[in-house]
C-alpha cells in the first residue's frame, strides 16, 4: 500500500523539536515519505512535555509525542562532534528534504546553514521554520506560537470581548504551530515540484509570525487606520454573536445572506414581525448600535428558553447555519469527526487507549494511514547507520564514544 502513497520514495531528514516542524514532517510521513528524525542524546523536549497537560509521557504511554511523531524513524547523534556531523551529512546526501526549526545562529555554528549545505547537496530542499522571519530585529528571538503567532499579531488582545473585567483571549497551545506546519508542507512540496523542472534544490522558509499575519489578514486589513474597523469588540458591537441557552451551553448562527435567512431566523425564534421592522429590514440598519443592542438583549431572552440541542434542531430545519460551541473534551465522541477519521482511537504499549486527531487531507488513491506510536530515542540509529554502509564494529565504536546513541 505504501507505493500508492503520493510521497512514496521521498526521504526527509528532520532536525527539530516541539510542535511546528515535527507536525510538518508527520504529514509527510502519513503521505508516504520516509522521515528520519535526528535527535540529540537528550531527545526532543516534547518527549517529556505531556505532564504539562496532565498527559503521561512514559515509555508505555506518550500520546502527545505519538501525535506528531508516529511513523518516523529515530536516529540519535551528537552533531557537535565532527563524526556526528559527518554522519548527518551522509544522511543528507541521501535525502530529498531537510526540515529544521533550529535558529540561524545554531545552524551556522553547527555547519548546517543553507549556504554551507547548498554547495554540498545541490538538489536538497532546505525547509526552515522560524519564529519571526529571516530578517528584522527579532529574527534571532526564540519563537513559540503563544507569542509569535497569537500575541504579536493582534489576536489575543483584539479577539477578547471588551467588558469591565475583560482579559486577553488565551492562546490555544499548538494551534499556531500546526497551522504554520501546513504552510511549510505546502512550500516544500512546491520546491520539490520546481526541482523536477530545474534539477536544483532550494531553501524555503515559513515563520510563525508571518503565517499568523496571513491567517488574520482579513482582520488586519479591516483594522488599519484608513478603514477603522473596531477591535476589540464589546458585547453589542457588530459581529457574530453567540447566545447562552437554558442548559448553560452556547450556540452560534451564521447569517451571511441577511435578506434570505434573517426572516427565517425570526420565524424560528417566534418573532416573525421583527423581519419587517424598519430597524431590521436591512443588514445595514440592523448594525446601528441601538438596534444591535435591542436585538441582542431580545435574543438572549429567547435563546435562554430552550436547550442548545433544541435550538440546533429547529434552526437547522430552517436551513440556518448553526451549531453549539463545542468543548475540546467532546470532540473524541463527535460522530462527524469519527466517521471521517479526523479523530481515531490510539492503542499504546501500556494497554491504554486514547483518541488522537489526524491530518484531514485525504487521497482516494490511498487508505488513511493508521496512527502509530513514536519509536524510542535512538531506536533506529543502528539500522540507519548500517544503510549508510557502517559496520557493526563501527557503530559500536561510535556508540562507545558518544557520537551515536543506540536504544
């Protein structure tokens, strides 16, 4: 079945940690690429990150690390030592793509900057994920999505609902990383396509900060001074409004074609006359502050009379786009997610199971790959070094000298 995968035959060497770059190579592995993850003797720090979220991070149960690293091969080298770096070079000689999220200074110090590698490996696609971009005053700053993706681009401050006691929106951990990883996957696949025509490798870069600016582009465009769209918003400002229901849950409707759907919404809510009220006859008049406030306060009372599920059934029957505001804990049990394979059950060596999300892209020509456990630190070191032509005696010597770490 592997030969039917779109990236079958592609070899990727990964030198990265935490979420963003490993999420990129996880997708490539699912699509058939052979991904060799190179770690130091300490390993990727994300191997031990689970307890931050009350999730185990043991040899028998490490679901967060499995989430981003299942299906890869694991080699452990000390690239600070000349022989360790030479082994990495030998790996890169066999590779199509090199993916890293190390900072420029560290890459240059290690002899893994693009200017060094492009002369050695002219067909290599060098995919570099950064925090803030290639240039500028923050180019060398450490980058995690909570700052580079969420805090610096306006999302956390401007997406809060402004009240007397409002706080910035919390940064959803890892989400910016995964979004940025998708951008990196697209970029390096574009570079591979170009290599088919030119025979030459390339360097592609994607940053958390730049990707967030692109993702928030509609809001950033509207908020510039010449247009002056207001952020953050108060409860009664124009914009999508969620309503609390009798069971304490919240629902959200989307009325993009006002003339078509607002009358239907009013009928379901039991106020059909509202659609003929001059204040709400058009979307423009409905957004006037005093009208918007009246509508929200009225709708709050109406929505509070039924449960979220009841409102979703009634509004859906009227062809209105609506759903409950879900909770993260609910997703593993959502039939839409499960039937599409967006989330699947994952069995771990401990005998425990949990649910893991999956990349949502699907190909008719291949089956969706099963989730798998990530290998232990250095588990594939010996096998990969043998493929490079090293003997058992050489591998043992390198292990004794701390150049290569074996399981």
